[in-house]
């Protein structure tokens, strides 16, 4: 939009996560509403004077309907069986063999209306009413799988693909950002991509060209910018948006994620808004943007948005869940959406009149927004009936919608539209103006961001460098030049092994591109929808950045290995060797980047990556030579990139003159020619350049394909539609929650009332680098400053403060959830010092981030929590009854069989996840409950239901503390006490609220300069407003200092001193066991949970079974009947190839596919461990045990297909050994994958570590180089290599009794057994040892996995 980019706030703004601030002398002044209004007026006047016209856009929609085809009932749950049946049905439906079983569901039901420019429209509706779908439909962002009917018109022209996307911006309710970027960098990137800065450069140029026109407006505008920026930087767009969104204090803080400490949830939400505001859009559609924000911050942001809409002629539709009255007053129009129907659309001031005309009146102290959402609810409607109660009849949503359509209000909207400033004459800008930034500038912005991410992800690249260095040292000493001669084909074979390993390792090093690409995709899909980031810009940036990385890695490998191994000494051949590896590395990075782009999820991309690796590896000519392939399979040889890399690197080496020793083999005259012919490789030199060119060609093709995949493939994550079971049951459950059905009495389980006292709490973290780089000299950053207080049984305490005041930080400290930082002060429970292992047993913590296992249903999540957190003397039927009552209380009964899903991607919506988080803690029946923003993401009605549930919990004698952002009057006054904090982590009020919040109001109104509360104003909104840093700055007070000098503080000190002493005849909390349930029950519960999750994780299991089947067929076809007819040495090597492939690749595939699943569950493990639910041993046993049946099925599929196809002897004993060794191989690979995830902080490093060890296992497996040919100092590694044991066991069990005679060049005729003993060293005496070693390594990996999850925690809190 044209106003964006004005104001300048640079890097001297200070960090905030409940943070200390810069000294007052150097801190820029806050931006007030009057400042902003005056600035926008000056900007508007200047534009009018310069003839820069702003386009007004009217959005009209007619008979808009949206439908989805969904599965209902048990078939909607994505179990492994359902996925298979559903896929078969879809296939049959596509060929018209059966009728689809999906049912159409109407989300939006033929609605019509007009959104006018220069006005701000509020979209209200309960969660599930269709608000998000309506906003996406108006913004043109609907998913292609939904059926769309009706019209959406911009200034009278129907919206279609030619309508410029930059004119309309949809702000999602989900916050997707790069965790490694700061807030300023995130918003600045959007500013660059939208070309906003270019717009203001053009405006400035127009000003300069206006001959001599410098008037008072110009001077005032210049003075305003200088005053607000306070000497800061010049990026007007970014800094202005940061300023109006109140993000100055955290502008230079990393955004962060679940594993990396960053900004708060509310700050992430504001960053999401800022990304869109910084653009050039004329229409904004904002979805639940107040989630995670306190009411004061919400009001501040809405006030700024209102000024922008009015003064800059923008069109805004904003949905909010709990708008307080003062925020509601800022809106011009309201749309009330219920069950997909519009029941009101018109001016805000006429909304209550419309419902009064139907007999419903809003009470005096009732928030109008709450009234509008509750009046259509069957549960709440009757209380607002203004007529005779005996004549009341329930008004359905259809009745309201019909009454609205027949009222005067739609005509009023049309009339006001006609009086608007000729918006109907404005046509939408043509499609050729869809970009206001050149492609070159797009590329520059994207490239600079990728360079930044490269620096922030430096640990991954450092790890890769160390990995390739280690492997280079290993390979160079394994094939050391002092042990290598150049006189025979046997010598050449060793060099071929070294050359092939170079190609393999370089290829493996490119596989980390999968994880790095997948990590980028969620943010990319969001930015692509907004036309901010085209796929070519991202891919070209990534590709160019990969070139120096590739040069470094392949150069490092070549320098460390080339002359140590003793390749051809010519410097030209050195660089030609390097060129082959460089081209191979570029090819592999392009290939795995492309597979990640089409896989789109970590599990699917890993499956595609391992499948591609196996295919190009097996068909590359080393595992089985080209001449031994079936004739109709040789096309596969010529399509494998390994073919060209192996040919090029071998040609470069064996065409050197030192391989010119005479040796006659077929048409070969030298050793160099002979080895190329024996291996089935190309022999003429010109093929070297052709092969290198083909590798670069593959790299180019894969990157082009990646661009197409990024441009045209959609995000794989679809939000499921959770269909209610039956409407009658839903209403009954809601009435139970409202009326307090007698069954609620049964929910009171035994517990001990406990108080919690905290005294002089200070909390510090190491100074973040981003702040230290901006001039901060302190080594530590203080987030909590001298906080003291007491929480008592039966007292409901609200912990409030503006966003970033340190509320979550305080709860984390008290609950013992901090994993880093420095804590000072004392915490006591019932007068005794807090012991974390005991405290976790009697406490519950509803975290701000809703962390749950994505593949469980709602009921399964609650059952697991109750199973492990309720005392063991609670009977199963009591537990089940309690779970049902809690679900009823928080309105989850209708969703009991819904999948939880991944936040922001699949499954439950944000508000449904929040209710699940609350329920998970309530079913534990704790004595002390911390709730971090329990009403965030809920509409007013759902929030009221949750708080009534909390109130009932408190009335049973429990201690409950809630942080809360936007409480209505009713919710706020349901609290007994308030702890109020300000930025910097300081306490400014701690005491009782009093009747109608009178005590709190009296305290603050007694402070000179504090504005009095208005009649009917929400006390919560008022106190957050007056305690904001802006108000504190304006009236010139320090609330923290005033509180410390008050009588209220002295009263609290007396209470703290009293509660710090234990009551007479009481003992400290003590439990004979570390957990509520014994170890056997813990194992049973964890295994039950894992089994439920695995059965419904169809993506993971379908992928692994399909992949196993496909690889089995490929192995069987490539190695067809090679085990039935052994005549020459190469036949034995071919069998060794299939054994080697079976031992390494299938297991590694399992490892790589499993790692994302384990990594996702690890975050849940951290939460459940902190809650004291189970021991890590129980978790580890369940995680391992649940894999066994799926793994056995995999091995059975592979063995049943491969064993007969390759022609091994049909003997029950031999098949048993084949099956057993594969089971043990799969087992240690699976455990190794779990172990690497547990040992590393993220999936990228886990995969890198897996590749490193896998290469070790590959090199020393006995296939690349036989044990007897290894240098003495490396032979011990062979016996430490589990892959070598598997190859040993499989080869010995299948061939040890074979007596066929084979011809071995240079050694004459030998039996198969003699050759195995002489070349591979396979002997009877080691067979049993190898079997035992398999069992030992399985036990070792399981033990290390257990130790890692027990002692390592990579969360940064």
C-alpha cells in the first residue's frame, strides 16, 4: 500500500521477550496515535499535491458458495487400512467403476455482500463458522480442492487469474516464518519483495522534481520522520510497520521456533501482520490476527489499521475472536457469519438494533461482540430474549439470515456504496502491472536472504565440512599410496574401489539438501501465494549459493585424497578429477532438491531420495556391471548419473601413462584398457567430456524441474474438516458444560490443596548476539526483575501484562520448564522448597504452544494423559468417565475421534488445539495448574466456557494461575487476584481485584496522571492500556517503583512470609515412586499410544511398504537368477552385490524415513517428560517395540520377492538365515536412526550424521574392498561394522556349502567356498560370532537411544 515504508526505526530498538530496555536517554520515543494520524494526513496531502492517486477498491460478492467433498465417520480417520481402502476407492471412482463415498459439505452457503473502501469491516463468527474460508474466497486464495460458486468482483470486474495478486493480501491465522531470521529481517524481506521501497523512492523523486515546492507539510513530514526515527536507519517501510505494530523491542531478535528460543507468540502474530502491511495491497483480509495479543496491544494495532484504512482509502476485512468493546468501536461495519450464512452485514451501530427488532437485547455491561456471537447460539440465546419468557422460541440461524435478507440493511449497504467516491468507475489495474519490482530486484532480495540463512545455519555446513574431512582421511588411509601399485588388474580394481567411493561420498553429501529444502517449503508456500516469492527466485538463489559450497566440499575432498591415495600425478588430471566430482556434487544437490520439492514432506522426500539413491547406485555399473544386466534393462544403466561419473573418473585415471603396462584382455593391450573393459566402462577419451557435460546437464534439468515443482505443486498439508457426530449430542454436551450437570460432581478426584510462594525471582539469559552487536555491553539480559508473590488454593489468579512483559517467562521459571538461563530467588510449595521431580507430579502446565502427538485422536490424547497422570488407585471406568466429563466441559465431545494433526497444517484448528491443551492438563487433576493464555485462539463464547471450567476447578480447592490477554468483563471479574507485569519483567500490581475490580481500579486511579476508567469500560482493557509503555512514557511514571513503595507491596510481603512457613503437623511432599504408575503400566501406556499413532500415520507406513515393494521388484529384476548359476568370479561378485545392497540400502531407507517421525515426537516427549508422565526407559521401549511388526512385514515382503527371483536355493534353513539377518539389519538401522535424532538438535544434523556413519559402514562392508585387502590398521573397523556382519552372514549362509568350481583370473580354478575363504575371509568359526554381534549392536544402539533421550534436551527455553 502507498503508505507503507514511512517512518524509520532502525536497529537500536531493543530486544524483548519480557526484556529490559535501553536507557531512557537513548531510547526512541513511542509512536502515538496522534503522531500516526497527523503523519498519514501529511502524506495524503503530499500525494494529492503531487498527483499520486490512490486506487480505491470495492469488493463485492454475490451468491458465494463453497463446498468440500469429505469422508465422514470412521473412514475419515487415516489409518493404514482406511488409507489403502480409500485409495482403491478413489482409483475405482476415477475409472467409473464405483460411486464416490465422499459427502458434500457446504462451508459457505450462498452469501452476498459488499466490502467498501475507506472502511474497516469486522468479521465475527464462532470457530468453524466459515470465516477463514470466506476470507480466502474474497482474497482469491481458496484451495483448488474446494468447489467454488458465485462471483467475487473487484470494482465491478470479476476476480480471475488476471486480477493482480498484489492488490489483495490475505493474512493467515498461522504464523509461518524462518526461525533463523530476526523480526526486522523478516518484514524487510517482504518489503523488498513487494517493491514497497521502490514506490517511495518514486514518490521522493516526484517531490524533488516538483520545482521549488517546499511547504509547511513537507517540513512537518520531514520533522516527524526525524523525531520518530531518532537517528535510526533509512528503511522507511520496514521501520514504520515495526513501529506501529509495537515490535521495536524485539525487532532484532530471532523469530525462533519450538526448538530455538525467539519472540513470543503474540510478537510472531504481529510479525505475520507486518509482512502483509508492508506490501502494496489495497485490500486486506486478516484472519484471527489478535490471537496471542493482549487487549491493549490489539487496540493499539487496530487503531493504527483504522487510521490507515480511513486516510489511505484501503479496504479491510478483519476477523477477531474476542474483540473488546473499545476495539469493536474502531470498526465501521460488521459481518456476522454463522454456520456458513451471513446473519448480519452492515454498519456497526445498527447491529444491536437489528437483533432488537427480532426481540433480543444486549445487556448494559455486555460486550456487544460477545452478544452478537452468543445470540445465535441455542445454548445462550434465551438469556437475551427481551419479551415475555413464556413466548420465547428458539430462532434458528436460517431465521436470522432470512430476516436480514428481507430487512432494510442490505439496501443500506448498497446506498452507502453508491455514495462512495466513484469506486465503481475505478477499474482494477491491468495484469501487466502485477509486479512493481523488477525480476532482478526480486532475485537480489531472495539471494541476500539465502546468504543470511546460510550464515545462520552455519553449524550444519560446518558439520558437513567436518564430515567430508573425516571421510577423506579415512579413504585416503584405507587406499594409501604406499600400499597401492599399478601393475595388474587387481591393483586397478583397488583404485576403482577408491574412485567409486569418491563418487558415492560426494553424492551422499548432497543428500542433506533434502532436509534443508523441506525446511524452507512451508514459508515458501505462504510467500508464493502472496506473489512475494516466485519459485525461480528461490531456486536460482539456492543454486548459486550451492556452487561455492560445492567447490569447497569437492575441493577439500580432492586435495585431501588425490595425492595421498596416489592417483595419476599430472596436475591436469588432478583438476579433471576435481571437475568430475564437482559436476557429480552439483547433480546430486539438484536431484535431491527436486525430490524434496515434489515430496514436500520430510517422510515422502526421504523415501524418494533413498529410492532414487538405490536405483542410480544399483544401475550405475559398479554393483553389477553393464554386461551382466539383462539386455532390456540396460537403458537403466544409461540413465543413471553414477554411470557417467564412474566412466569419467575412471577414464581420467586409467588413461594415464602409468597404467600402460602390457596386459592383453580381449581387445585391450594395457592394464588401463583392460580394467575399463572388464568393468564394462567406456574406453575412448572423448567420452570423459561427454560424461562431465551430461552430469552438468542433469544438474540443470533437475534444477529446472525443481522450479516447476515449486511453482505449480501445492502444499501437501490440508486442514481436515472435523464433522460433528450428531447435532443432538453436541447440544447436550454443551448444555452439560453450561448448566453444570450432576455428573460433574464425579469429576472431583482426591488431591491435596497446596500453595506456591516465590520470592525475589530474577531470571537472566546470555546476551543475544543480535543485541550485543548493536552496542549492548552487558553479558546477561535480565528478563525477570525481583518478582515476588503467592498463589493460594481456591484462589484464581490472573497473570497479566502487555505482550512481552515476561508472563510466560515467569510461568516457565515457576513450573521448572526453563532449560537455560540463570534463575535467582526461592520457590516454595506449602512452605517447603520446591523439588522439581515432586512438583511435576502435582502440577499441570497448559503451554502457550499447543504441543501434541499429531497422529492421535482427541480422545486418545486425553486417555494417555489421564492414564499416566492420575493416581494408580483410580479405576479405569472412573478414569474414562472423568475424561468424558472434561471433554464435555471444554466442548471436545463432538471432536473426540478427530485427528490432532500438525499445527498450521492438518487436523484441529488453532482454537480446537487450545481446548485440547487445556483438557490434557485437566484430566490429570493436579493441585496446581499453570495456564499460559488458555483463552487465546478461542471466541468469546468458548473462552467463557473454558473459564467457567477453570472456575469450577478452583472452587474444588486447587491453585490455578492463568496468563490472559483479552478477557471480557465477565471473564476478568471471575478472577480473584491479579498479578500485573510491565515490560522488563517487573511486577506493578499484586492483589485482589475486589467487587467489579474496584480494588485494582482504586489503586491505579490513585496514581497521579493515570486516566480514570470510563463508565462501562472493561477494567482489564483499561489497566492494560494505562500500563503500556506508551502511557507510562506519556505520564512520566515508573509503575514498578510505585508498587515497591506501596502499602499493597508491604501486605504482600507479610503474606509471603506467612506462606513460606509450613503449616503445623504437615510434611513435605513425598512419593514412594517417581511416577504415578508403575513401570509396567508406563510401558503399556506408551506402547498403546505409539501403536495408535503408527496405525494412523498412513504417510509413513504406506511410504515404507510401497518403497519396500518397489525396491524388492527392482532388486529381483536387476539380479534375476544370478544365484542359481555360478560359473566365474564375477558371478560371485554379483551375488555379493545383491547381498551388499540388501544389507545397506533397505536398512538405510528405513532409517531415513523414520527420522522425521521420531523428531516430531521428540518435541512431545519434552513436554510429557516435564509433566512427569513416564520414565524415558518406558518411552524408549515403546518406540522400539512399535516398530517391530511393521519391520517384520517389510522384511517378509522383501524376502518373499527377492529370494526366489535371484535364484537362491529353495531351502527352509537358508531362507530362515536370509530372513533373520535382514530382520537384524533392519533393526539396527532403525535404532540407529532413532539414536541419531536423540543425539542431535535438529533433523538436518541427524541426517548428516546418518550419512557419515552409513558411508563408514559402506566402505568397510567388504564389498568396496575385501577385508584381506584392507591395511592392517583398518581391519578392526571391519569387525566393528554391522553392515559387514550382515554381508558376512548372508554370504556365508547362502554360499558356504556351494561346491561349484569357478575360474579366478590369476589363481586358476577354485570352488565357491575356497574363493570365499581366500578373498572375503568367510570362515565357519566366525559365523556364530557374527550372529551374536548383531544382537550386541542392537542392544548398544537401543541403550544409547535411551541415554540420549534421558539426558539430552535441545529445547532452548
